[in-house]
């Protein structure tokens, strides 16, 4: 008796489940049903067609139904929408969108991989206008691209500053389009903390994108949008990318359990509340390994992994389910930004006791071409030192550093483990003590109370309250830009000028990237100073943190000049 | 009573130990003695001065004695050679090389960081000629560079195909010099296995370097060298880079214990057999975490880590000593090559039960610019699945993949752990199932006996013994180049043509990179074939493996054409 496996949805999760099932069972009958005209397309690559980085729209489709049939003996029915699941009869009802014909197919096992759909709030006037686009599939991106070319569009508004919004904004900008990027929150890229994301804000602005935060779209017109604030923005086309909603209607109507996060509930083996129905991908609820709570995660890697696990489980192969941590990377013009695990917001929300370090080491030996500072934030649990998450932003290989952290998190690694990692080094690729080793050393100092720190987010408050701040950079660096009331005592003069430093009040120290201020603090502590704070992130971090808000707020500047190098 | 800490050698290890001691003890008296004119230079960056990637020779020196004094209150005595350690009196004898004066200095703690010196065998006639150079420090590289420029040198022979030899060869080649690279073994870069290193051999040859293997230098003339084979090679200058010898003379003369590998023996805390003398860096013997045996490791990262640990131990801070695994990366023209842990040679030598996979996935989504195959070899212990080591070669981010493996090794990770790693993905940076995840999946299949494999190294034997080999690539791929007696049954025709495949003899399958041949094997096994072998590495791997030896041997070719894409 051969198995009949039906798969609903033919992108990352669905195609992977089908291919895996075929490898495990040559005799199974496997059919993929896909509402759209394409299966197995590279959804993560879609935005890159807008800039021409991907030249041919057809190349986004990785495998056609004929190849599925000839290479894997898997039947693919595109333009076929599954409209109902009859769990009692173990059948699905399918509508052939080309002919309108409805038919039924029986299954032994069913895999749901319906994905998630872009949110288009009806509260926005004009949201269904013909100049409003979303980016979910090849047809969408082709439509958007054609519309822009055929109508010679010059101004586009992208609504939403997440992965898709940013990638669409960047690729259209690279194609010469004027972009307004509108985000309802006070920052783009929610996976990054507010301090780190300022680096991206600056880069987005530097590239000529009109970045509008803390505002939403109220109304969409023919060649403009009107924002909640009343502001009018020129926009001949609008891309809506404010978020996605898991496609759970089919599952709901079939009475499958839906989780508290709104995703389809699955067990350890990606089985829904019906033992013959599996669900994978963006539509399901997953278990977060760090918060120990259900969550959602719309990423391609986990979707493929879940699909494989579901197929394995059908064939009685034991499945490992570690939960998810969420690792991602994005290019934002000349900056790369990657993160894994928890950020501060998430750690707070989960009630986890944590601390963090923000360091800015060089990503390569300074002598090498394209050596740049890398902004690196590392969160760890207190008092265990267990690594909870990291964020890295810079021009260089942020993905490398984040992958190391993701690996350590998966292995329950601590700051001690991270400090000792023997990573590969050559001046072209990194530094002998890598960014991540460096972060671990600073983290251990914080954890062990070797010195105290304040974050860049507190510096304005310090300056405004006239705190005693020492800038230990050399005089020529100080003169190029410094905190308005910082005292310049270069590390090289520290020991001679120690009498200038007060002992009766807190003293805050910084340099360019906190390396020298750390040395200064250690020296001063040995001399009997006991109320010292390192400004984590130092002048580079302060510059980025203050820059964006200075640009938009017109508030008093606390720096005579910024320094981003 | 303040500590008096003397440090012998002022490069990676010495400078780090001194700086760390200062942070732990503001009152200690710390003096670094350095025989050469510079401390704290970037020795790993030296070769890059030859091509002009590093433009200014002075920039190689990261910190001068004055800065050490002003910023760290550390005294640095350059051009001062330590000639003797009086352990009973706890003093050292120093010779000021400028004046010839000899003097004595007392220590509480002594740190030896003498490094290792290039080997210059006296058996080579002319090895001390003025046209023979080594590359150990800034003076060396400056001398070599000047000699080449001032004498308008066109032909240089580099002796030794290790890190330094290859980097010198590459950087001189980039400067337009004709290079002969002479290596006594049958391969360059000993940390890589013979199958993997063929990719580098090809790249070196493609760049116009005359690569001479299995030959050594017998005699050095004014504008030529004569090899052991009798061959004469044009060479106006010669760079000797056949290896380094730990500088142990001072330690030996002081009666400190020397390990079986020839390095200074140290304990868990990098203490020598004298409890007041520490030793760190290239001169010591370290403990290999994977072989559980003493070994030597001339790398900058571990040297810095040892130095920090030694200083910490002086101040009663507990030190963690994980042993070493050895992680490294090198750029070889357009190829990057990185490795960590054990290779096959080392695993065999250590008597470790292992198996391996060789996969060649794309390093990025194929649609993206600069997407390239990455050759990835992963070793794991049998039957535990514990990761033992990996080698990665390609145009892309090999260092990223190797750092993940190095992290897993440090955490005693297994194939199961590697398979599940949630790494950051975006089409510009990788694939949803990363190279390393992919390798783990294949590794688990091998470990679990899901299918059998033969390595590319055995393919010639198979061809010559007329084994039954199926190439499952599509016809147009096959026609561009294939094994001379392989039968072309494309995966897309496999199920129709299954009757052509013999059941009474072993059948070997391959495609381009083993993805399709894996699917073919799974299908055929389900159909009752039980004597199938996947050719690990497939056509890409076979092409590289055969190419170099075909070029130099003139033997019968087993491929109608190579394919490196």
C-alpha cells in the first residue's frame, strides 16, 4: 500500500517536504498544490529583481512542474487552490483556477505550507488602488517592476521598515527611484535594538532615502500618500510591507488548533492537532528556545528544516526539535546587519536577567583594504554568562560573527566559551582576537564586576546633568569632535594628570571604541578611584546614536562634531 | 612590594602579556626586551607589503616604545638581546646591541615569548648568500622589498608552500614578479588534505606561478637555483620559507624543560618547569584538544590568548586551558582557503576513527552576483558523529563556515548539532540551508549508512578497472565534459531507464556536486539496488583532483574535459 502525500503550498516548506518524502519513499504518490503559477521560487531574492541584481524575472523560479516530475516524480499542480480540508474523509477540495473546476483528492498525510500574506489594512483609504503593491511572489515583483517601468515612475513610498520594506527600498533606490520609507515605529528593523539601529538609519538617509519614522499611512492617492501626521508625501507607487499574517484560514476552517500567537499549532514533530496533518513554514507557531515561549518566525531556513522533519516523522524517523532562536542578515546599502537570539526588548519582555556589551572593534587588521569598525552588541544572561543574542552592523562580515554566536547559543555556550574560541585568522579576514572574542572579554569584565559601564543611550542625560566625563583619546582626535563638556585627558597623559580627576563624584570615561578607556579605568581603579564608568560604545557609538535624532529633532547637540570612523 | 615583570620578545605574545599585566597591576614594573628594532608589529601582515596592499613599511609597526610608555607605563627596550637566564638569582643577562654593553636585570616573574625562527638548512649550498631572504619581521620584509626594487629583480624563487611561502609568492606575483614556488612535499598547505589542495594548486598555476612539487633546493646561485631533481630554475632572489624552529636556546640553556615536539614545555597555566617563568607563543608546546597529544602551533590568536592567561595566572586569576584545535585561513589569489581541527592525515596519525564528506554547495543563492561553489570537507568521529575538523576552499566566505565548525568543535558538537544550526541567511550572504548544514546532512547519511560513498581520490582506479559509473547530470552537461567511460543516465530519465542499470555489480553514481546523484541513489535503493556508491565530490571534485596531476604527469586522462563551475 503506497502512501499518498498531498502538500499545500509549493514554496520553501512545501517543496522541501515533498522532495524529502520522495527520497524516503520512492513509491509514495506526492502532489503539490499551489494557488499561484509558480512553485519553488526564491522568495528571498524577489526584491533584487527591482535593481537588476537579478536580471531575469524567470530566473527567480528555481524549478518548474516538469522538472519536479522528471527528476523527483512529484506532481505539481500550479494555479490550483485548496479550498477545504475534509478531515473526516481525509480529502481536500481543490479549485482549478484556470477552469473553475472543483475536485477532491484523498490523502494519507497532508502537509500545510501556506505561508503568510502581506497585511493590507482596510483602514487605509485607497489601500486597494492599482498603484499599491505587495511583494510576496514572482508575479508581485514582476507587476511592481512593470508598473514602475511602464509608467516611468520616479517616486515610490515603501510602507514598513522590516526586511522586505528595506530590501525593496534599497533595490528601487539602486534603480534610481526616489524613495520615501515610512515606518510606524521609532526604528526600522525591529530585531535590532534602538542603539544599534541608528547606524542603519544614518546609512538609509545617506543614500538619499526619505526616512519617516513614527508615522503611518492614512490615505493613498494617485501620486501621493497622506500620513497620520497630516504630512503629504509624493508617491506614484506604494509598496505595502508592514508585516505578514500567517495563512491559517484553511486550518481554522478545518478545526485545527491555532496557537496563541496566531500561527497553526504544531507539536514536536510539526504535526497539527490532527495526526495526519503536518504544518510547516511561516504559517505555524514555533517554540523559542531562549524565551521558552511560542512565537512566530518567517524565515526560509527554519521552514526548510521543519519540512524535512515533518517528512522524516511520516516515515518514523526521530525528529530533533531544538526550538528556534531566529538568525538573520540583511544588506542595507553599504552596511550589513545581522542578528541572532534575543535583543534587549525581547529579553526584557521575557523577564530574563541579562546584561550586554556594545563594542566596536575593527573587522580586519587596520592595515588591510576595506578594514572597518564593526558595531557589535552581545547579550548574556546574568549571573550564568550564557549567551542570549547578538547584533552586528558594519561594512564587513557581520554574518560570520553572528553565525558563531548562533552556534554558541545552540550549544548553550557562555562568555567563557566565546572568549576561548579559536577562530581562523589572517589580516585579510579578521583580527587575531576576533570581534566576538573581544566582546566576550568585555562581557566577562562586566559580569565579574571588573568595571562598570553606562550605555550610549544614557550619554545625553549625563551631559545635560553636567556629569564628569573624561575623553581619553589623544588631543588631535578630541579636536575633531567631542562631547561638549568632556574633559580631554589622553591615556598617554593620564598618569601625570591624575590629580585633576575628582574622587567625590562619578567619573565617566570614553575613547573612540572603549579600548583605551578600559585601560584608563583599570589604571585609575588601581589608584583608588572607585566610582568610574566606561561609556560602552564610546565616541563612535555616541556619534551614531545622536546623529539621527539630531537630524530630525533640531534639539541641542551634545557633540561638537560626529565621528563615524 | 611591587612586582617586577620582565618579558622577552615584544611581538604578539610578549606585548599582550605586558599589556594584560599592566591592567591587572598598575604598580608593577614591566619591561619588554626585544632583540630587533621593533615591538608589536603585525607579523601576519608582512607579506602584504610586497604587493603594495600595505603601502607603508612603517605602518606595519603598530606601537612604538614611546607609546607603550605613555599609554601603558611599560618600558620597551628594543635592540636589547637577552643572552642568559640566571634562574637561581632570578635575573636575566641582557646585551644592548647598539653599544655592546651587557647588564643584568632582576625579575619576580619572567615571560618568554621568543617566537620561532625560519629554518635555513646549511645543507643547501649558498643558503647564506646575500640574495637569500627570510620573512620574520619588518626589517626582513623591508630588505627583501628593497633588494627586489633596487636590483630590478624579475624572477624570485619561493621555497616552501606553507602560509608564509604562499603569501610571499602571491604578493610578489601581484607586484609583477615571476615566481617559482618550490615545495618538497606533494602539496602546498599541509593543513589541507591532498584532495582539497588541488583547488589551490590549480589557482596557483592559473596565476602564472611555476609550481614545483616534490622537489627541494640543492644549491643557490647568483641568478638561479638548482633543485634536488637536477632542474635549474631562474631566480635572482630566493625566499626561504620551509618552516620555523621554536627559539628555545635561552630556555634550554637555563635548564627549562623542553617538550617532545621541541617546544618549551608549559603547564595548564603556561608556566614552564620554573614556577616564576612563563612561556607563550610560537616557542611553546601546546596540547591538542582533538588528538590529546602535545603539538606546536604558530598562530597569532592562540599566542595572544596564552599571553593573557599567563598574566592572569601571575595575579591568581584562574585560567581556562581548552587545548588548541588550530584554525586558520589564507587568501590564495582568487581563492580563499580555511580549515580547523583535524584533517585526514592528522586523524589517521592520531588513530582516531573517522569518516568524512566532501560537498560542493553554492556559497550564496545562485542568482546573486559572485555566487560560487564552495568546496567543503568535513571530518567526524565514528560512531559518535563528533565533529573533528573541516576544510573549505572557494572564492567566497570560507572563514565564516570554518568559524562555525571551530565553534562546534570547541563545544564538542556533533553532526546532529551542525545539521540543526540556525545560521543567518539572505541571498547575498548564503543559502537557506547553509554549506555547513548541508555537509552535516550528508555526514549523517554516511554515519547512518543511508548510502555509501567513494572519494574522488578513488575515481581513477574505478575508471581504469572499468567500473560501472553513472553520470546523472543532464545530457548537455555531460557533453561538456565527463568521465571517459561513464554512462549518462540523467536523473530526469532515471526511472524510465532503470532497466539499463546492472544489479550484479557495484554501481557508482555522480552528478556535478552530488545533490542529484544522492537523489538518484535513494530512488534506486528503494527499487532494490543495494550496491550503489555516491562519488563524493562528484564531477567538480573529480575535475579539480585530476587537473593538476594531468598537467604535470602527461598520464592518460580519465575525463574528456574538466568542469570547474
